[in-house]
C-alpha cells in the first residue's frame, strides 16, 4: 500500500486563495452550478413531500387512521429535515435555495397528491418514495467522486426514503 502523502504547503496556499468560496476548494471538481440546480430539484421534491405528508396527516380518517396518521407526521418531519439539509448544502456551494412556491410542483420529482381514502394516501406516498429512491440513486451515481459531501448527504437521505417506502408498503398491506 502506498504511503499517504500530501503537499501541505500547496494545500495551505490554495486555502488562502479564493477564501470567499468558503467550503469549495480547488479540489472540488463538480460543476457547482449544475449541482445546485439538481439540489434545488431535490429541495422541491422534499418540500412537496412535506406538504403531501402533512395533508395526509390532517386528512387521515377511518378505523386504520390511528397509527397511520402518526407515521404521516413523522415522515413529514423527516422530509423537512432533508429539505433543510439540502438548502444548507446549496448555500455552502454558493447557490441559492429555491423555495419559491411558484413552480414548486414542476421542479419536484414527486407529485403532491391528495388521496381521498387512507389507502389512496398511502399509495401516493409509497409512489413518491419510490420516485425519490430512483432519482436520488441516479444523483449519487452522477456525483460520483466529484462532490463526496453532497453524495454522502444524498446517500443519507436515500436511506431514510427507503425506510419510508418500507413503512408505506407495510401500512398499505395493513389497511387493505
């Protein structure tokens, strides 16, 4: 195995250059503008998911609603935490989080949905989670090693989305 060796003097010189770039150094190889654009799509997706889960939380009715509504609220809170992480990362990369309600639904990968029955609500949430899993997996592959910090953040969010999908699949089986 090769011994780890870094040119500390070069790293120090580079750190002093462009200090206004904050966390983004010369070793960052991704297209920051494009990464921020993709992260704004993720931000829109997470925000739409918060709103959908909140709507479902308030609208859940029926014999199976107790327990299911709590799951909706828990997921809404976790999706909000994801949105906050993504917005913070966009700022770290020098971008601007786009939380403008105008166009939010078109920037989102998932749809809002207002399911009329508890079963329809759970299906909408499960579909949205599966969309997030698919698109976030693609983002992880696309980022590769060009932006490991953003990749790890999306991997963390992806793990939670997979848990959410599993929860929704279990709830769907329970209410059928």
